[in-house]
C-alpha cells in the first residue's frame, strides 16, 4: 500500500518562524528524488530552495503559491512507496521522534511536539482558495479501499480536507497567472470542465474588470499587482507586508528609535580614485572581477577602521556593555526586487583588493538574485550604501541593527574644484557617515570619515592593497 510522508517546513536559519510559498517546482503525480528541489520559499530575509527529503511520487501540495506557512507545518505529501508493500504511516514515524527535514543539506527540522500545530495561513486573505492539485489533473491515487493516513491524527480515517469550504477550481499555473495579474479567483466563474477556472477566464477578467485602468496609463509599470487588492474605484491597491519588506521595516524602526543617530558629511576630490579604477580595469590581474567605486570605498573604510578600531563595536542593552569587535565584516546594502538586504563580507580586513573585489561581486550578484542566505546577513560591523548609483549626492542613512556605523557614498560627478590653487573640473563625491552616538562621539566619527575621504582623495595612502 502507499506510504504517505508529509514534509514539514524546516527552519532554514536563525530561528525564522514562517515563510511564504513562492513557487512549486513539482506537481501532484511527479516523481521526485532525494535532494531534488521541490519548492522555493521566501523567508523574512531571502529566497530559499528546499530539496525533497524523500524519493517517491508527489501526492498532494498542502499550501498554495502566495500563502504563508509556519515552520513545522506540513507543506507537501510524498508517497514514498507507490503501489508497494505496507509501511509505517507518517504519523507513527513522527511519534517515534523522526523529523521530516533531517536529510536536508545544511539544515533540518526540529522534532515535533506532542500536540500537533494546526495549519495557519493556509490560504491568502483575498480569496477562498482550493487545494493546489485541481481535479482536472488528478494525481495518482491509492486503491479506493485503502484511505491514506493524513498528517492530522484526528483525520486519519477521512480524505484530505480542502483548504477552504468553497474551493475555487484552478490549476497551479492558472493560480500563478491570476496572482501575477492581481485577479481574485473567487470572483470568477470557471468555464472549464467541472467549473474549473482557465487561463482564458483570467485573461478575460483582466480585460473586462481591471479598475486600475481608470487612473493608470496603459503600459505603466504596476509593481503593486503582485499579491495586491485593487479598490473598486481603481485608485488604491493594498498589498500585505511580507518577508524581506516586513523585516526591513521592523529593523529600521528598531534602529532609528533605539540608537541615537548622528551623521557627518564631507565632500572630497576623488579624481585619483577614478584614475585608479581605470587602471585596474585594464589590468589583467583584475580582468575576472568588476572594479567599481564601491570597491575602493570599501577598502578605504576598512583601512580607516584599522586606524580607529574603536568604531567597530556594538551596544549590548541586555548586559549594558559595549562589545568591541576585533574583525571587520563589512556590509553592502543591496536593493533587490523584494526589498533592501545587507549581506556582509566576512573578515574583509584579511582580504587583498582582488579578493575583496571577488567577494563583493559574488555578494551583490547573489543578493540581486534573491539567494542571499540568513548567515550572510548576520554579525556585520559596518555597512556601505552606494546611493550614488541613483544619482543622489548624499543622505543620512539609518544604521543596520547591531552595527555602529554606516557610510553613504554619493554620486561621483565632475565639478569645479580648487586644485593646486586653480579652479579645475575634478571628479568629486560627497560622503556621509551615520553612527551610534552611544558608542561613537563626534570626534571619532569625524576622524573616521575624514580618513576615508583622504584615502579616496589619494589612494596611495592605502599602500597596503594586498
């Protein structure tokens, strides 16, 4: 008889309590192997691909795309012995202390408690959703006389219940299309076999019922459509605050209202830095990396911290202690489609310029792909944010929680500048350093900023590039 194994959502790092289902990589009836990617989830910090802990056939997807699910709750059921001999039911195995995620690469799940947690966030608030597997594409089912053991002990003798009392019938690709276009499936009448909602139904709804057309010009970018609910008059869209955006908001509020921020600003001539960048880009030793002003600014900040190590610190409220860090994990603020993330380069003070460039390139490409792991964003010391890429001169950045300082690098533009007693066109930028005034007084903050500016003005000051 079939052996149904539920796979519970694991904690993928740093005690995260929930995640959103972004994309299922499998469908009911698909064969899967151990460590094959089955789903992509979004945590409060990053996108993570989960591998299958079992080999077998996908029996049921328990959570649909866009829904949130708590860590420890089942998200998929896999038949590990389709048509085979009898085996121990999943619930019995769980009672014996087994966990569903022990074989996952790099992480596992915690042992379940005696009292099973009920499913929460099983459907988006905006619609009454059906199980992900639609009747029009049924998955291989067990013999009728042998009902499968369900993950919930109280329902072992009954077939799996739908996610909502009034399900909307639609295949996963159609559900994703509807979500991408901001169409509420519960408002549609399916024209497919058995009342199933088809792709044509969704497209027709977009053509006939899109109220935002009243106030948005055709062809305008509408990033709010993903998961948003449009008002009847089309003038507003409400989107739930989730994952990276929610985490960023919480962190920034906590930082802004717990650490007294002070910002010092200076302008500096970086013409020699721009010449250095041009030289490095033409150097064969740097042909495999991207050389940018952020790289040179990062090196300048590292050198400044080495000269003023007391700025690398953290305030411990619980113990009322200042924690001085004898290392530099330099964070790089990266804008991604899902919000701002700040991964950091571990032990950046130990890296030569070429290795620092490699680490910076890898860090930014991973962040923009949404693949940054939680560990890469922990234990930072200081951060750089290059707002100059947006043409902005300067700003007053907010500290990344747990850090003492953040450096903003403004746009590098040619401006009139007094050089050797003559006004010339020089490459100039503005630098802004925000710091925690509990840890860093005005003198220390100003010295660190001036040190960074001096190195960018004359990179030869940083003789130790290696």
